[in-house]
C-alpha cells in the first residue's frame, strides 16, 4: 500500500470516528480522587498519557486520553482501505460500514449513551534500520473499554470480530478469510450468525465492559500485544483492520435500532 493511500485512510478514520471521540461536545471526563498517601506516591495525574513500548522488533508510541467519555453519535458510509485487492472483492474496501451508531434513541435513557474508557492513538514504527531511521508502519485508534448499544451495518469486514447471537448462532470472522470478509456463513454451518442478521451489538455484560476495541491502518502485518487477561489478538493485516471480540451480544435484525427513527 502506498504511503499516500495510508495517509488518506488515516484521515478518513480520524475525521469520521476519532474527532468525535476526542472532541465531541458531549464528552465527559472525570478526575479520580486520590488519598494523601496516593498523592505522595505519584508526580501528577494528567489528562493525556504518552507511553512507548517495543514488541516483536517494532516500536509503539501511544497517546491516551485518560478519561471516561459518554457518546451519542451516528456515522454513515464509512469506507476504510479502498485499494486494489484482487484476492477478494477486487477494488472494494477493507471495511465497508454503511451505518455506525453509538447509543440508541428507541430505548431507555441509559441506552442513549455509549460509555468509552481511555481512547488512544498509537503509532507503529519499524526500527530494523537502526536508531534514527525508524519507518512508520501505521497506526491504530482504539479504547481500553466500551459498553452500550451500538447500531451496526457491515457490508464487508477485514478484521477479527466475535459476536454471540444466542440461539441464532455465533459470528466469528476468524472462521472466514479475515480480509474483506462478506460475513456469509459457510455452506452447511448450523451455528453461524451472518453479518446480514445483525442490526447492532451490545458491548459489555455483567462481567464488565467490552475490552480491546481498535481499528488499525498498516503498510505491513503487525502482531499487537493483548491487554492483561485477554488472549493475543489475530495478526492485523495490511490496510484497515478491525479488532472487536470481547463480550459482544448481537442485536438481531437487519435494521439497526435507530434507522426507523430517521437518525
């Protein structure tokens, strides 16, 4: 993938999702109260945190917004990673998302908002050329955790997604190609949930919020580290890649919950 195309993908993602998460007027950040003993053990508590790490020969620089956000927002016609990929869907998109809704307006007051913890932007570098010659491999945008109802319509998906549909079956993109997957069930499958059967997902359950949501844009495959307590995610492939597998329950029905309201 050409670097110019990567920049175009990054701008698309940041303008459609990142800006709303970091700058939406309904965002709410709450500082954590510290005791005198806790205050004595730290040098400060910042709104943003910059951290660096290395893994599998790659360097990572993450900027985290140290805050809890509540969000109600709708997005339409999100296309990420449009380039020639003859192996699947020709010149389509890695992620084709006609509709994405954070929160719903057809339920209770609590269902109108989605809660997001610690959104971050992380850059990936290849240091094989030595100090001072790092090459940018790409970046990812994600959250430490997310909970609430999310209206979702996906025409194609590149990534790793796991959704529990109960008696209707399970959607698991790892059983497909992973790259520009159309969400169809394999012939003869008896416990498979197709993308076309889902109108959204409920993120989180009684055990806690959904963890480790991110979308990456890369010029080469990258193995990201897993947060504590979670299995290692699938290797993120070149182009746009979505990771969303933890504590997700399907909102069944091809129509997302807010669509009938014209939102």
